[in-house]
């Protein structure tokens, strides 16, 4: 129905994110960043994809960003750039980056009950309040064996499934 070939991203691993209002955010790792497209219907009934912005300041190498209240959150650690957890608005403006304090690098994130549960890709699990004005860490715990821990996490009925390179754990996170 439509195609878009104006942004070259040879490694678009994460799934595209539905940004509402016929917009889609596509991200890539390896310094490729992100592009926001708007899908529009032409007068003749065909469709086209129009680029709203492209940025090299936001992306994610392995997981799709989280969209919450009009802001995207992603872990943009690449081979040469460590932007950490990064927040971006719907217009492509970067609100903040944690860089290496704390250092988020290819970990996993989920949104649950208005809060973000995130691993840092190494050894820590974080509870984060999504806030476009600043990084708001509510809690953290070193529960993973140190290493490249990039596995997805899953939450059901207050139980978080999380794994490092050697163990799969079920962690109770809510009463």
C-alpha cells in the first residue's frame, strides 16, 4: 500500500512503534537513530509515507521504545555511543539522556501501571517514573549476574520474568 526508502537503516531490529494519528516511529541501532513517518491517504485513494523527522540522537539497538503520554523512552547504547536511557518528544526533540549515569545499554523495558521496569543490560533492574523533565529513578536492585543481559522481560500478576546469561528468575514486584 505504501513504501518509504528515504532512510537507510540496514539493521532495524526493534519493531516499529505505533505513535497514533497514523504515525509510526522506526528505530535502529549502530548510530542509525530513528525516523518518524506519517501515513497519509492521497486524493486518488493511494497511500504515501511522509517523513516527519529523522534523528541520530534517539534509537535502540535491540528493543522497541516505550511510548508514554506523548514521549518515547529508549535505551540508546550503540557500539560507539552510550546515550543511556533517553527521552524524546513526538517532534524528535531530546528531553534528556542518562548517558552513563546510570548506564543503560541494550537492556529491556516494559511499562506497567504507569511505571517503567528496565534492566540496564548488565546487572541491575530499575523502577522508573516516566517523566519528560528528568530521569526519575524510584528504585534499583542488582539481581542479575554481570554480563551482557539483553533478554526481554515479562510481567504478569505482579511477577516479573527476568533472565541473565545463566538463570531464569521469577521476581515478585507487587503485592
